[in-house]
């Protein structure tokens, strides 16, 4: 996928004096409409990720009504999350653009912008948990899902707010093309009546001498135009059809070229060993974050903590602290003396420790403290686009991040059913958290040793200035 200066938000302007081109930043970069993109992405995270993280409420309803095993019932929730991040249908068609476009509109404060936009997950989880509890109690889970679907129609508004970066050069070219098409016939008639030099300058003396001849030419042209009006109309209609077919052909060729470059560009990403390690980490990471949201309501019920949990649900604690975690980690990562990669790894390590010790907590206070740490450390999700861009560059961000969330989707798809299957065998959720935590730790270890597995550039090749 080829990216030009115009694609990343810069305009070239011609200087008539020194015949050079000056680089002018797009006003929408780090400001202007960029904040509307952040708002749109924020709402997308509320409606999509918030709804999915609140599926634990519906999971309880499905267990009571259908009386199936935990592993089988968890497939319903995991399919909703996994299909969003794998397949790209439904809400997945909204989620990926909402994340990638924030990265395109921001350069200096990209981590902060991603943190603000993805806090919608926390807000959405808190709001949707309360909403689904109320709707299930008043109308039943079937009608609750119907109402939730109606609320999700607001994603159309979010999509309307998103628009690609366009340079002034593109706008001028479109305007010139439109004016040329409108004035084509007038210019043709004008130039047919006047003798013009090769450089487009009119012979003034020749114009004075051949004035009467030009008038005769004009009269002849007008007469021919009146006589062949019907014939000209047919010719113009044929030319119009030919023009549309030509434009369609160019569009198809351009689209095929874009698809071809994108497809093989995505395949070439796997030659980057660090990126492969990052994908391997993503295969285990997301399930450790999803499993508590799906199974915590039932764990609380088993521990006889439903009364306290109804006052302030543990999933809501994760959601609220998750908001602050994303913003704070984004601000810290934007500091010039702090490495985004180090913040990312520390947050991951904290999260895996919380997953491993959560089964040891049997009181509401203990569970609340661990859930708060899970919520804060999971704020590293806002850093994922930034880290991905540092690994592959802005021109491959869309493809690379799509692969990463696809790996997260596989993790979300298999994690909750696996946890339910372990419970069906052991009648405990403890081993589910232990196994997922250990697999998560393996992924983190691979990321920690990434400098050792990174392919060193040869002496003949220029070194890459990308900093992780």
C-alpha cells in the first residue's frame, strides 16, 4: 500500500518566484476535524465494545433459560466478540476504521488521542451493564437485545462523521476537472475561431488583419451547429457513454491495484520477526481480558457476593478504572523521556499477574482491588495502534492492525468457551484463569526477548529510524 505526502496530510504549494514546492501541514492534523474523528471513535467504542463487554449479563440469562453447559453457552458471547475482530462483518466494519482513522489524523498526540477514543470501551461497559440489567429485568433478555440493536443504529451517525484526509491539491484538481467539463464546448468553439500560437499566445497583429475572416468562421460554425444539432446530440451522447465506460475502467484498475498492493503488503509484514512475535502475543492476550467480563457475574454468584455486586458490579469497576488507565497510559507514553514500548510491556505484566491471583480472592474487597488493577493495566489497549505503527510504519498500519485484532479475535473466540469447558470438568473457574494467565505470560516473554529475535539490517541497507 503506497502512501504519499498528501495521504498523510500535507499539501504542496508552488512558489512562483523560486519555482520550488513548499510543504504545508494539513490543518486537520492534530486539530480541527481530528477531534471529531476522536468523538466518532469514542462513540463507536461505547456502542460496540461496551455492548460486548456487558454480555456477561446476558450469559447469566442464557444459562438459566437453556440449562446448557458453561462451555457451550460461552460460545454465544465469544462468537460476538471474535467475529467482530476476525471476519470484519457487522460491527467489525465500523471498529477497525474507527481505530485506524484516529492514527491518521494525529501525529504529535497520537497516544493521547487513541487513549481518549478508546475510553469509550470503559464508558460503554459501565452504561451497557446497567442498561442490560434493567432491560432484562423489565422486558426479558429477548426484548433487551432488540432495544440494544436499535441503540446500535447510531453507528450510522458515527460513520457519517468519518471522512478521509484530503489535500488542497486534490480539491483543486477536482474543481479544475469540473470546470473543464462545463466549459469544454465553449472553449472549443472559441479556439476554433482564433488562430493561436503553439504556446497559447494570440497574434495581435494577425487578429487585426484577419478580423473579418474570423467573423465568417464564427458564422459558419454557428450555421453548421444549427443544421447538425440532432447529429451533434447523438455524438455527444455517444461520447458521454464512452467517457463513463473509460472512467469505470480506470476505477476498476485502480481498485484492483489497491487490493493487490494491500494483499501482498499484508503478506510481507510476516517477514518482520518482531511483528510475528507481536501477533503471537495477541493470540493469548485478549482472552485474559475477556474471560472476567463473561464469567465474573457467575463467580460472584458462587461466592455468595451477589448483594454487594448488585450495589457496584465488579465489571463496572473494571470499566471505570479502564477509562483512567487508557488516558493516563496515553499521557505517559507521549512524554519524550518515556518509551511507549516499555509502558506497554509493564502494563501487560501487571495484567497477567492480576489474572493469576484473581482466583485466590474470595471476598468482595479483594476481588474489587484485583478488578481495579485489571481495569487500569488493560488500558494498554490504547497503545496498541501506536506500538503497531512503530513496528511497521504508518503506510502498513491498517493492514498490520487488522492482523493484530484478528489475532485478538481468535483469542476472544476461544477463551471464554475454554474457561467454561474447564469449569464443566473441574467445577471451578480457578484453573481457567491459571491456564490463560500462563499462556499470556508466554506471549509476554516473547515480546521481552524481541530485541534478540529482531532481524539486524545489513550494512548495505540504510538503517531504519523507527523507534519502539
